[in-house]
C-alpha cells in the first residue's frame, strides 16, 4: 500500500509542477499586458523608469528554477526594451565583504543605497538606473515591485495571477471603502434609467433615481415620460434585489401634463389624451455587467410591454 501511494505521488508531482508553470506563465502575460497599458495611457512614463535595474527574478519552486528567471526577463524586455534594462547578478547572490581581520556575508534584501552602489560598480559609463525592479514568482502567480532609487518612491506594486482575481478583490475592497466614506459624507449617488418598451404596449420614460438605504438597495427620484402618459412628470421608487440577478422592481406615478393644463384652463376635470394620473409597474433585469437591461412595464392605462432599458446612460451604453 505504501509503495502504491508513493508511486501515485510521483506520478502527480510532474502534473502539479506543470500546472504551476502554466500559472506563472499566464501571470507574466498579465504583467506584460498591464505594464504596456500603463505605458500607453501615461500612468507610467517610460522616461521616469528607464534605465532600470532588475534586482530580483526569483523562482518560488524547484521545478521553475530553470525557466522562470529567463521568462521574467523576457517579459520585462518586451515591455521596456532591452536597451532600457540591466540585470544585477550581484543583487541576486549573497554579498560577501572582506576587510582586514573581518569577513562579512549578507543574504538579506537589498536597500536602495546598496543597489545604487552595485549599479555604479557594474554600469561603466552608462547612465545610472532610475528604478529597481523585483519580479518574483509566488504560489499564486508573480509579484512585481518597481521602486524609484533616488527617493524610494513606490512607482508600481501589484500581485498578479492568471485571472487577476487578486486585483479584482482589491478593487472590490476599495470600492466598499469608497462607498462607506460616501455614506458618511452624505454625498448623493444618482442613477439614470431610460425605459423603452415597445411590444405589445408602449412606454417611454427617463428616470433620475437617488440610491439610499442601509444596504443601498433603494432607488427613488424623478420620472419624466414621453409616452404612456404623453408628456408626463412624477415620482418613482424601485427596490434592487441582489440575490435575484440584481433585479429592479418598483413603479412610478406620473401626472399627465396636457391633461393637467387642460383641466386647469377649463376649471373642471378634463381627460385629454391620458388620464390625469398614471401608475406604471416596472421590472428591470440587467444584462450581465453591461448598461442594458430587459424591462417589463404595466400601466393603469392598460398597456403592457416588454422592451429594453439603458441604465446609467453613457456615450457607449453597450460597454460596462
């Protein structure tokens, strides 16, 4: 039995190592994509980070020692160019200092002053390095640090994995912090909805709704209609149900402006085109993470329709 378990373990180890190498390769691809995007968008200026000295490209596993350092350097070369990079071999090895009557060896992490000294010893007549780069393998992917050598400013730091789940988790936590601070300040958070239902009944309206409540699941605000009723104004209230695909359920009470004006002029109740008040029941189902939603409406005027909603209208509403 013991021999069988050992044989099974020996068979599984290569597969585990291969999976880990794939994870690291894909994480390096995310590093390349992210840095390239930052350079193109101006988040990182190439002149501010080059020339750069690569301090560490350390593998995390015995199986990746043969390929990871090369793969990491290739990634950086594709981003910054080979002329803008230099490798610090001395930075990646234990440092040994010999003085009269004294022998001292350091294996701890390098500081900025020591990196600058090692760079001066190795660069010759080339310009000094502006930043130091650490691109190390981790169990989940890779870790990247870019530090300014002149003032120890953190230029860029991020953990990367194939699916960028770490980055997404950080973004969610940051968004939660922003939301809690917004509530504490009492700042408003307004949403815009354009509802257009066309079959079999029609309803067209534009809503401006404020988000509120302990869980931010309530939306209330102003509603303007262009059809059913024709030229209407009123109030709207919706409740968001996160557990049901972020479903929005609610309604609006709309005053028909033509009918109200006609009634005011004549001095008596007059129905012109639409009744004075129209209630509209609304259900919206968001489509994935886009700004579109499928909408169902039913009004007291007897019109029932299915259509589409544009939520938080942008110039390109099909984008999230």
